[in-house]
């Protein structure tokens, strides 16, 4: 098996070791008779961490997110909101 950094891998090499090549975190050039016919590139990984820190807050939620509900449970809050109290 060739290592990354060489001129590329053949179709046969890709076929025989597909799983090994696609799991690497490097770009791989596939060659057919010395010509590049395909380039496999890794998918960019999502940043680690808490996804909620970068979330987009919807305008409707932003308008009420700091509103105090004085210890009421959600059922009572929803009922009052529906009734327009």
C-alpha cells in the first residue's frame, strides 16, 4: 500500500483498500495510467464544543426569553397564553 504524499494510488489500490483510504484524514489522488481521474478529500469536521453556544435564537423566543413566570408550571403558562390572559 502506498502512503499519502506519493503521486497517488491506482484504481486497483483504491478498489482493494477502499475502507483504509476513505478513513484517512488526507486527500487521495486516484490515477489511471498516470493521469489523475479522481480526488478523494475528507469532509471538514464540525467544531467540537457546545452547539448551543452558537445557535441562532429566533425572534419570537428572544422576545420572551428573559420574561419571568413567577414559578408557574409550563401547562399553566401555555393555557394563559392561549386564553390571552
